[in-house]
C-alpha cells in the first residue's frame, strides 16, 4: 500500500496546507510553496484539497507504485511519464500496480505537485504532514526524499477517477519574467531616497540561493540605508535592527546587497531591516521562479493587495467549482 | 520608553508589525509580552500567529476575516489598555549547564577564522578584549555570573534570544562574524550584538561562540521530561542562569541525555520589572535563591 522512491529528484518533500500557530517559537508555516497548484492537484484526484502531496523541485523523482493509484501533477511544466510514456499535466490518470512514474525535464516554473488519491499518509505533527527541514520533523522523517524510501498512501475517497482535467486558464501562469507586488513598511524608511526608488526601478534576477526558506535576488543596484547612530542592541551595520519577527513574504537586504524574500520555511526572526512585504496573492508566483528568472517589484497599497487577494481567492473558487 | 512610542506597520496584507522601541530594553520587551498576552486572550477571529520579540511583536491573520485596519485599531486599543499594567511576569528560572571553551565550538571557530574580526584570537579572547575584561576567564565569569532573560524565541525552532540582566554599561556587546559561518555545533552558546543565544539545531550562524550545553532545548521526539509539554523548551519570559561545568560533568550529563534520564533544574518565579530595575544585583541574588533554595 505504498510508493517506493527509486530516485529522489533534487528536493522532493511531503507538503500540505501548512502548520500555522507555532511561529512564535520559530517553527514556520511550511506547506506547499505554491498553494494554488497544490490544491488543484489534490482536487484533480478527488482528495480533500489539504491532503499531503509531493512537492517536486526542478528535477522530479522516479517512483514505483506498489498498488493501483490515481494521480495528477500540477504546477511547474515538468511532464509526468508513466513507464516512460508522456502523460498530461493538470489531468488525473491511473497508475497500475508495479508501474513507474517519472518526470520529464523542467520547461517552466520550479515546483510540480504530485497528488495521489488518498494522500501521502505520513504522521501528522502539530496539525500538519508538512516537512520542516531545519527542524528535521514532519513529512517523511523530517527530510527530503531519498532513494529506497517507502511512502505510505492513504485510502482514496470514492471521488477519484482518471480523466479529470483542469482548463489551462485555471492554472498558475509560469512566465520567465514577472512583477511582484510589494506593500512597503516596517523599516522601508531606513532606505535612502535613492535606494527607495531604485529598488522598484531595477530588474532583479533570482539567485541560485533560492529555496523554501527564502528567495535571494541579485543584479539590481545595491541599496543604501540611512546612516545613523545604531540603537542599542541593533548591531553595527546600518541594515541591522534589534532582532524582530519576520513576516512571510518580507524583504530583507543584508548589508544592502541582495534582497531576500522569506517563504513558508522562513526563519522566524532576525536582525535585518524588513523594507516591505510581497502581497499574499503573489507568493505562489515566487514558488514557481527558477534561478535567473526576472522580477520587478511593484509598490502597491493595502487596498490593491486585498483586491489581488480577492482575485486569487476567486480563481481558486473556480478550480473548486470545476472539479467539484 | 514612554507610552505612545509604538510604531504600527503593515507586513503585507496578512501581518501587522509593531515596533515598541527602536532600541532594546526590558521595558519594551515587557510591554510586548503584556500586549501579546492580552491579544491571545481575546481570541480574535482570523489571528493565526502572535509572536512577541525583543522590542517588537508580529501578528499574522486572515484579512478576509478581520480587516487589517480593524486589526491595527484593536492592537492600538490593547496597547492603551495595557499601558498602566503592573509589570510582573509569572515565569520560571532555569539552570543551564555551560561547558565554556569546549573542544567542539573551538574546532568550529578555528575552521572559520578568516570570517572573524580577529583571526588571531578565539571568540572568547576577542569578546573579553572588546568588552574590557582582563582575561577570557574573567569574561566567562561575567557571562555565567548574572541571569539572562529569554526575550524572543525563534530564527529556527526553539532558539532563545537572551538578554543579560545587568545594567546597560555592564552588558556584553559583540559584533557578529564578518561573514556568517556555514556551520555551528548544536547547543552552542553564542552572542551577537547585545543578545546571547543557544543554537537549538546545527547550522549556519554569525554569533560569537563561547561554549556548549549538554542539555537539548529542541526535540521533536520529546524524549526528556522537560519536553513533556512541547518540543521547544524555551518560552519568551523564561529566565536562564548558566552554571559552569567541566568536561567530566559534560560527559556525565551527555550520557544521561542519551539514557533519557537527564533533567533540568527549573523553579517557578514571579518577576517584577520595577524591583529588578531598582536594584539589579540585589534582585538577581534573590532570583538565585529561588533557583537554589528549597
């Protein structure tokens, strides 16, 4: 009643909707970085949309199924292959017992979500099956998958069947250059006027250091913080503050050099000034960015952020309605 | 710090960040504890995270349930209501065994010497010098001499930030490494800026390294008695007193940890901010009596 991992892929982890409620002691939300695609994959196979899936990053795993299963892949353009034969994205299909599921090369995006009818049945820890790598718990033994791991699968609901499809317009788009909307605040005032401008003027490129903890961006002009006598306890660099909590999506610029946007495995706090926060509706887009993809930051106000959030919610509602 | 100096700011559409004071102080920390405790009691719909920090706090919530503007008004109202509260905290004081100048952090700091301000000294020697101590031993004695307040838990799971409970002129202050290390032994006792810390897991780090404790502080399997309630041991508001131990005691305690028989000395205490501020040294002696008395 399980799946055996033949090849683990680059960074394949078990993820679900996440583990809220423990950020105050440094345990982050975790969960699928691209929540839209994660939910779509689950709904395609008739799962509860919060069931645990495999998040496959850049290079997919190779798996052998020890029982018949219904699966679907959503998110990155990384086509599944059944015994070597190409299968569609955003469509559920049957995997017979003994068959091998692998993935083609990544053509767009960064993270594909493999949902299996019944869900990946690892233990629930603090309310979630998500992997938290830094804390080495959750998911499968608190870590990325390795060859020879055997993943337990839950009991499928009656709703799972092959051939369920999601129309293209309900999928997350995967452009190689995009805009990330930012609400400024917190320590934005610590930037010089010039840097407060160039941050939004420049085109930034995803650095190789981009993972579930945070995404680092480079190639924009470095940012200068206003000189000051540093407050007691803040540390000596002008980009330092008295260590504080970091919002998800918050942007910090250690030493003024490269902005880092924290994602769902965030370090919960630290001593670098946060100059703003990427809006909730754009966090899935970050999850699908590869190194060298381009982003421009666009300043928006709260009303625009909430309007974008409502649009995001409506798209997900359409996915639910289509696959109900 | 006066009432009304708090700065309210949006962290996108799902967070509100409140800076209570630009600089670190126990008063700011206490104010944050009072506000976040009051907020938690209200069970505001949509709130998913309430995170007190050193001199600030962070709230995460679902803006579809409670509008960010409403949330901000509520937090400002709570700040006004808690302004005149008696600053007392029912907490616990904990003895943490500390093996200073141990071989493991020493090996690590030697490996990353080129990332340090002073490649020719150890972290202890450097920190002693920049803080005006005559020797590394005198520095260790000061580090272990006064209690420390857990003013924030985070960065990674269960990691305590510790604020030294002495007058500001006596507080240890050190820069962080010029470039962060890629490795720090688990349970390293470190220091950066005005904050101490205990690294809960192995990993990257930029704080000066002084020693190591045999006592685990984060354990997802919750094996030792003091993890009964939760996998992270420390909570904001805990008071820590280090006790110097040698290699033999470190090894003995490590064997107890391995066997699952290790436990910590923990005593309940009510901390009064005004009494502490009136006489830090005298109040710390009373805290030690609570810890070591019956």
